[in-house]
């Protein structure tokens, strides 16, 4: 049965996109811990290698350096840089004469903030008419539009850092520090109860933090917005494991196939990012 976008977006108010697709569809998001994501990505690569049909519903996570090669990629309208990153997961190994990347426009825009400004910059370029092959100069124009829409003081700071003023061309590290898609200060790291993390968390509670233990636990953490953490702490879904530090989910029921199970069913955009 075909599912068309208008009816699909209506159904999304009651069910995740993943549930509307065949049962073997794979899900990836930043609500999943590193250990979980690695396992899922390994499964995806295994299926692709064996020639199986694979459907993956993913957030921007898959664009962050994940080495996967799909014959077809669908990407919601976004910043041109994000679209290019998604396209980089299509026919990555050149096995096909031509891969297919389809950019669609959802009925609702991206969340207010940098994500929406990036989307609007792309739409402005499309309205002006751009070629399908996306030459490098198009990206220069895109970033000019995007940074121009950012807060004036921040835009000036970033522009100054990008000027050629040293032997390496520009201050990339300083620029990255000045410009953040998500403010780290508004994020909290939370350990989940997945795989062997249960035993590791018990050791943390009993013996306190040790370097080797915290290194292992890194694979079982997710970054959630402070707002989400506060909400889940109030309802008892998140608690401190050791003294007033090291937060963790309080039950294995709060972590499943899609990662952290949020109480309200509403997922803040920042909780779906990297």
C-alpha cells in the first residue's frame, strides 16, 4: 500500500515514522547510546553487504561521519551543508552508475533557531535558481546567507575568525568554538540501562568513579536537554547514581529499540541531534 506525504504527516501525530514502515525498518537517533548505535550500524552494514533490502529512518546522526552506502537517500529540507552530508551517504562507494537523493519539503518548517535559518538559506538559493550539480561557489553563497541571518554580533565574530590571518588560512578551531549548532551548556549526559551498563552502573554506585569505569560507561550515555532531564528527574525516570553526580535512567523500561523513552512523547529537537 502506498503512503502519501499528507496522510503520512497526519499519522505521525499518533505514531513514529518507523512504525508506518515495514517491520524490518531500522531506526537511528541520538537518543540511542553509542554502544546501541554501533550495534545497529553494524547490522545495517551487514545487510547491505549481503545484498538485502534495507530501510533506515534516521535523524542527522547518520550524517555525522557514519560510513554507510545507500542506493537511495531521502532528506527533509534543511541547510545545504546538511543536504550535502546526507547525499554523501548515497552511492558512497560508486557501485551504481548514479545514486538517487530526494529532498522533500515537510508541511512544517524546521524548529525556530539555527536549523530554520539554515533551511531558509537553502530555500532562498532554490528560489534564485541553482544548478543540480551544486558547484562549490553555491556553498559560499549559502554560508553568506546563513551567517547573515545569525545574530549580528555572533556573525561578525565568526566572519572575523574566517578571514585569512595565519599560515593555515583561517582559525578553524576558534570558529568551531564560537559557532555551535547546539549549546553544550544546555545539555546533560545521562547513562542508560542497556547491555552491560547495568553492572557498570552498580559498580559506580558502590565504589564511586574510577577512570576505567567511566571510560566504559561513555559508550552507554546520551546527551539530553536540561529541560528534558529536569522533567524526567521530577517524575523519577532519572536519578543520581553516585552522590550528586552521574545521572542515569532508573529503569530498563525507559530505554528501548528507539533509545531513551521520553515521558511526554514529545522529543525536543536538540535531543535528536549529535
